[in-house]
């Protein structure tokens, strides 16, 4: 078989083209957001919000509203509940996060089980990128464009919020507002990404690209370029693998992104192997560099 | 008469049952360098947070250059140099990025810099002698250089009050001298500088006055007087010069 066919053949199916566009859009938007999440230390929060939106999405389906509205309401509800439990009991924040998001996620599962529907709502949990309709695709593209535009327009404020919220406050800006903006965008992004990988794996797409890019550069502007490019490439490879191996697309997208992280962490310019080489071959130089830093 | 750079009157702050500050009053004139001395838990950071408007006081009031804290924040009057532990040094920002953040309060919603902002940032970098290192990632600087980068942020901001939290921790003697000269220079331009520190040896060369804090102001006077052992003993219970050498 012509190797080009490996790439072209899947695209002869309409569902594969829709799947590819959806996957790449979700991968890019998640990757942009992930740059901030990994720097602030909000990975667990990303996990929580992306799971907690499930009942909101199901209720939005029942009421005939856009998924995004349900997701935002439950995203903020989850964060509010986490804060309330942490502040009004002796339970620590990580436990509060665990309590809230698992309970809301379970509520979502219950709602799915009692909701009669034409489409299989379990697709929200596991993703169903091969079954994306033109309407789903349009929703993903519009939401993705909105999230990406807001993130890029407010990127300097969000970087300041991530780096030094105290300074933001001291010069009359509102770190609280930046945090709320980021949470809202997180809930919207969860809706975009759940089409591809489902609620369970959204958090992977929200952490891996930013974490990988963070290992490759110490410039935030380059992270904002590297993360989406890496994420889109991995997502495309994952989707093709799923076609040829006849295996779960959402799972393979995340596995590919995880493999990219592992490769960069091992073989990248600041990876474990490069560091080990430097440590074993140039101990004197390393000591000098280190001394200068102290 | 020009209003005091910082004026605190009867400030009381409680965290639940814990009293962090108990009726603190303090006046700091423009152009003075003042040391803020006290052990951990004496209320130094609470006082800083109150001046920055990060905390709601249970009683008393704070005025910054004649403004209430909210108005002072909008005008960017208060600059803050955080202690080293409070900063993520691996964060992917350059020295220039950090200094540019001092300008954000003056910029539009997208925080795009104009030529005047870039000049102000370049001037601030030159003043703290970090021009050559401006494009380094912030964590690649030495301890003293890191502190100076944050002072430069305050300069670019046009701060009239500069708060420094432990600026001499993890800083070698030469950087300490550079920092002292820089702060003295800023004070000569009319900036009020308040330094919370454990490093009492560095203070006399730098500050004219000092405040001894133990939830209340125990003493506010010339630095030589405040540093007398019998006065320090009231705030620390032991001779802190001795303690400072072993810590």
C-alpha cells in the first residue's frame, strides 16, 4: 500500500474529517489553557471542574439548553462548594476537592441513567469523537474560538495572576476577577474537550500539553506556541492510530500526549538524560554554574 | 505639609481569636528608610498586607500618601518586593517581563505596552544594574539580583512607598551593599522604604529609623536606639544579634 494512503484513506470518510477537526480544535484550546493551569498549580482543580460539569451538561440536555451554560453553572458551583467545605470545616482542600467533584460526577451518572434520550449520554463520559455531528462540530469550533480569543487577549493579566497575584492587587487590578475568568474558561473548555475524550479524560488534555511545553522552554510566549502545536500533532497521531488499530480514539489521543511528555522528559534538551550527561561529564563546569546561581 | 507616605492609626487585625496587630500606629515620612523589626508572628506581614490593602482591619485606618488603600492601589503608589520563598522562581518569565508588570496598572485592558512604558522599564532596569540580564529567566539570577529585579518593578510602577520583605535573606555581602545603596538612592528621590528584616547587622548602614513590632509598636525611633540590646530584648526575649549569627 502507498504510505500516503495511510494518511489519505481515513479522510475519505466524512465522520473522520469531522473527528479530526474536532480533535485538533479541542487539543489546541486545551493546550492554551493548560499553560496557565500547570503554572498556577491548578491541575487538581482542572480535574475537579471537568468532572463536576457532568450533571450540568446532562441537565442542559434535558432542558434543551446549550451544554456550555450547564457546564459553567456547575463548574462555579463546584468551586464554590470546595471553598465552602474548606472554610467551614476542618477538612483540607484536597479532600474537599475530592468530595465535591466525585459527588457531582456521580450525580451526573445518576441523571444519565434516568434520562431517556435519543443519543447515548454515556458518550459524554467517554467521548464519542467518531460520532460527532455537524452541529456538535459547530459548537466545538465556536466555543473553542471564544475561549482561545479570550485567553490570548487577557494573557498578560492571567500570567500576572499566575505569577504574583499580590502584586496584581497592589496595583489596583483584581486577581479575583482573573481567577474567576480562568475558571469560567476552564468550564467551557471542558465542554469542548468532552466531545473528544469524554469527561473522564478531559483533565489529561488540560495538563499534558502545558507540562510538556514547560519542560522545553522558559519563555511563556513560547509555551503558548509549543503547547498547542504539540497537542495538535499528538491528537492527530492518536486519531490516526485509532483508525488503523481500531481502538478507542479518545484514549489514544491521551496516550500519545502522555508518550510525548515522557519522550521530552527523557530526551529533551533539559531532560533526564541530558542532565545526567552534564552531571557525569562536566562536574566542574556544572559546579561553577551552580555556584553562580547561589 | 506633604502628607505622610504611610500613616497607620490604631490598626487592629484579628485572625479569629488570634490578635495579629493590636492598635498599631505608625507614621512614615516620604524619603525615609525604615526597618521593621520583629520575630516571626510579630505581625510584620500582617502590617504589610494591611498597607497593601490585602486585609480588612478590625479597627483603625491606613492612609497612603493621603489616600485610602483602595485609591492608593489604583494609583500604583505601593510597590512590593516579596520574600524569596513566596515566588515561583521556575516561572517562565524574563527579568524584563517582571519589571514590565509594574506598568500594568497604567495600561489598557490588553496590557499592551507603549513606547513610554518600554522606556520606563529600560530606565528601571538600568537603575538596578540589570540591563545586561534583562532577557534572562527570572530564576537564573542570583539572590541579590532577584531582589533588585522586584525593586525595578516598583520603580517602573512609579511607587512612592516600597515594602520589602526580608530583602537580605540569601543575599551575599556585595549584593547587600548594592541593594542598600539602591534603596538609599530611592529614598533620596522621595520614596518611603519600609524593610521587614531579621538581618539587624545590615540595618544601621541603610535605615535612619526603625520600628520594633510585637503585635504592637514597642518602639519607633532612630535605628541606633531601636537596636540597643535592652530594646531588642523586649521584642525577641533574647539577644537577636547572637541569634542572627547562628540562624
